[in-house]
C-alpha cells in the first residue's frame, strides 16, 4: 500500500523494499513498518529537492490565481511544463475550464472549489481532498484518484474513462451521467452516497457494430457489468471463480473467528468467501448461498453447533455438483441428524472430524484441499462426458 508525505508517495512493507516515488531506499532487514515509515518521512524531509518542489508549487499556485485565459495560454506556450500543485490549498478556487491536465495535485486541499469543465486529464489527485467540490463536466480521463476524498462533491457529466480509484470516500456525493469505461475502482466507499445514477459504459457488441451504451448505477459494479455483457469475459470470470473461490459456511455468531482463521489458511492460492454480508435485496438467503456455491471451486461447511448451515447444504447439494467438505469439531455426534441423507451425492466428501483448529490447519492441504480439488477435477470430467444415447432397436 502507498502512503504520502509532503506530496510524495512512498511504498513499504516488512519484506519488500522501501521506495519513494519509485526509487528504492536502503533499510535494515527485519525493520518494522513503523520504522520504515519514519525513515521515509526523514528521507523526504531531508531531500534537497523538497524545497524546490515547494517553491515551484507556490509559484504555480500564484499563477493559478490569475485568469483562465492567462493560465490556459501559459499551458499552450509551455506544453512540457506539468503544473506542480502538491500540498497546495486551493479551497474555494474558481477553476472552471482551467487546463490542469498532467498537474500534480497530490495531497492538495481543493475543498469547495469549482472545477466545472476543468481538464484534469492524467492529473495526479492522490490523497487530495475535494470535499464539496463541483466537478460538473470535468475531464478526469486516466486521472490518478488514489485515496482522493469526494465527500459531498458533485460529479455530473464527468469523463471518468480509465480513471484509477482506490479507497475513495463518496459519502454525500452526487455521481450522475458519467462515462466510466475502463474505470478501475478498488475499495471505493459509496455507502451514504447521495445519488449514483446513469454511469455509462460504451462498448461494441461485435467488431464493426455500432457503439452501444450500457447504463449502471454503481461505480464498483461498472467493470463487473461490462464483463457480464461481454461473453468471452464472462466465461473467464466463471472459469476463474470455479478454480479459486471457496465458499465457507458456518455459524457466524459463534464460529466467525474460526472461519476467518480458516480463510487466512486457504489464501493463497484460494479466494475464501465468508457469507456474512447482508443479502441482496432481490435474493433471499438460500438463493444467495446457491449463487455463491455454484461459482465456487468447493464449499467448506463447518457443522459445529450448526444452525442454518444444514438448511443451506440441503439446498446446495442436490442443485450443484460442487465438492462439499463437511467439518465438525469434537466428534461425528456433532453432525445434524439428516446429514446421512446427503451421502447419496458423490460430491459430498466424508465428514472431517478435528480436535483443535491448530491440527486442522496443519492437515489442511492433505485433509481438505487435495480431496476437494481432486473431486472437482473428476466432476469436470464427468460434466464434459459425451451423452450416451440408446435406441430401442438395440433391444429387439
């Protein structure tokens, strides 16, 4: 993950190198994240280039305080100069129609600014605060929006094609009638958004066909929806999910910590999914579980003190030929009474009894992963087999 200090980006981990603006910095092996963070701050503050950046930012901010005509004229006359406005306070600035393409606005404060029809093409707005800003008609094509704050902002008729969004806050924002083809949105927080409507994905169903417009009403869903209408992408999505997703079922009120530990033990290479999120409005509990199970490589069902899990299994098992790995803590007496009725389905593996979570995790590969993946491969072969046809003449 990236962090920011004085308008500069640094990346660090306890195992990988520390880098500032992509340049590696030597650190002691085994140093903690906090120690590396302190080193990054000190290195940035001691850099002789920092004051030069600050002076350039002050100079460009003064120029920005002039007229749009003067600023845009300067941009045309000096096409090789990329405005440096990192850490600059532009709160309340009237920047309608200004050319801020390729500008560096990292950690800038742009609260309440008017950016109507402003060109921010490929600008860097990482960690910038645009709370209450008006971006109606702005061009944010391929703009870096890493951790940019859009609380109570207005994004109407905005070009967001190819924009990079990570961990953005949109509480109270209005997002309407925006072009979002190619948008990347990771951990975007849209809970509490005032309005999300008519986000436009432009696409051609087939080569040579007229461009179509698909309208969605959720930023993080735009790319997924595009995959759903593009058949080859949808096939890849199902194939990848069928190889890597693992649905974990159990009693979340009592066993959630165990399920989280199990998820951590499975990842990587698998992507564990714990169904403890609110069900979709259009689906009931069982329908949602069925949908997830049908896309998974296999299902692990913790039947210890089970409540709803037996009902979920009784719905999944007859519907989907997906490997089921039942777990129970203590002894087989913990299995629900009608579990034996599921044994007629070949994809239900024998229940695995474990005495401690630690022992379960030690034997995870041999006891769960290998049998489940082997069963999944056999089911793939079974589903691909040629349909055998009989004819009555064979019996005459």
